[in-house]
């Protein structure tokens, strides 16, 4: 997960020849995992079509304050301002910059700008003399002084044939600018996070194994969330049918012994450890070299305990390290989770229950309780991506 993944990006496009580049901005934002809503000013539609942008963004493009005057349906600029994590205006024409600086609100883009609660970025695009004009420069200065973030124009050949400053920054440079901004302010910047995810498989013979129903979805969402917060993330993953998260170092293992080795060898250098994997508690004492034939009515397999990864990390945890464990319970859930947190020296236990509909293995949703030393935090049923964010909100608030 990159720093833009999962972010709600409101992209405002104004009447400029550079509007054709906005299609590439949408494409690149979508590639980074952002959720993009495009707003066009009335004149922007002369340069780029809503159909193109709607197809790329996978959302209907908004152009007017009023959707349907007869039915009284309108596009709520207040909701748009609250929805957005980022408001990017690119290209920003001289006309729109002047209106923004003057507080005008005569179209949907401008009313959304005045309602925005998020960082606002603007990338000017205009001809050389317009860009250099004192009035335009004063408008840019006023916007910056109010906390808006200026993505400077670049020099090059302009639509008029002139050469110089005024052309909108290239789409790739705009994406890099956004990423640099959020990297610098990322709450987990310079933090190293170790995450385990998925099941383990303990072989019985070359064909069969002892395993569990874990899909790894929760752990992978935790890894994505950590990367989005700027962390240096290492994910130790059992066998799952999931794509490795972007910007995450993923180490693939199969058995509990392999996960134990990979996790223990890395933990000393980590700031945070989150063990969400469903590790097998037992493994066969002996693994058959050949497939076991069905030769009798009964088959007895002697099992032995696997190494307890969470307990081992808790025993070696330093004061400045944070250790989070997971617990999946079917009875006496709270009591068992609290006992686990104390016995294994965890800072927090994330408690799942198979009793809750839509929670646990295989679902895209989860319902958990965060067990801390002095309180419990109940989270409602929600997508696992949101649960992952809530877990880090708690870590940041309670421990960092």
C-alpha cells in the first residue's frame, strides 16, 4: 500500500488546455489505490469529457451544483468537502485561482473548495505572461498564506508557442509531490513494523497437512494500513491466495517453525510487532516420507506443541517496543484474551470471536475488541481495511 492508497481524492479540473493531462492524473491516482471523485468547472468540459474521466475514475463526474432542478436533487458540496482526504485542483487556471483567492462560489468546484476540511493542493496552468502577472502571483501568494499547497508550474513549451514557466506540472510529478507531502507527515515515518498473517501448514506426509481456515485477509490489511501510514513494513505470511501488498517486504513461509524463525530473527530491529497469523498449535511428531495409504479404519498421528511465537517475542520485548497479539475465542472470550495479554507480555490483544456474524475467517469484515492494560475498545462490524486503520489509530494514540 502506498501513501495514497485508500485516500479519498477530490480532483478539481478547470478550463485550461492542460486539462487533457488530468486523465493521466486520474489514471495514476487509481494505480496508487486512491478513490477519485472528479469535479469539472463548466469551461473544463470544453477541454476534456466527463465520459473519459468517469471511465477512468469509475465514478460519475460532477459538473453542476444542481443535478435535477425539477426533482430538487443537488450535489452536496459540504459532503464532498467532508469526504475528501485530499483536494487537488489540477489544472488550476488563472480565473479559478482568482476566484479561490477572492472567496467566490459560483460553481461546484469553488463551493467544494470553501467546504474542504482536508489539505488543498493546486497546480497552476496558464501562459507565460499570465503566470508572471503580478495579480496572478498575488493570488498564489494569498492562497499559500491561507494554508493551501502550491504545486509549482514547470518551464517548457506552452500552448501559445512561447517557452517558459506556466505549464502545469507533469502528472507523474504531481503524484510524487503528493506522496512526498504525506510521507513527510506520516505518523509511522521511520517506524519498522513486523506483521504475521495467514495460516501455517504442518505436513503429515507429502500430500496432507494440518492447517486452519485463516485466509490472511486481516493481516494483509494491517500491512497495507501500516505502509499507508509511512512505516517500513515486513510481512511474514503463511500460504494464502492474496497478492502481496505494495510497498511491503513480504516473506513467505509454510510451517509454524518457519514463521517462528523468520519472526524471531527480525523482531529485535522492529518498533512494532503485530502477530495476526493463525499459527498451528501442534504439528506431527513424524512426517511420512511417502503418502500414507488408506489401509485401516483408524489412523493415529502423534502431535507435539509448536513454539509459541507471541510468548517468545513477549519474553524478549524491549521497553520501547510495542507488541500486539491476536486471539480467536469461542468461549470465555474476554477472560481468555486478558489472560493471554498478561501471560505473553503484550501491550494489546485484538480479540475476534467466531460467535459474531461476519467476523473471523474468510470474511471481508471483522468485529473485534481491543484489549489494553486498563480498558477495552469495542469496534463494530466493519470492513477489515477499516479495522486495520482503527488498530493503528489505537496504537498511535496509546503508545506513540
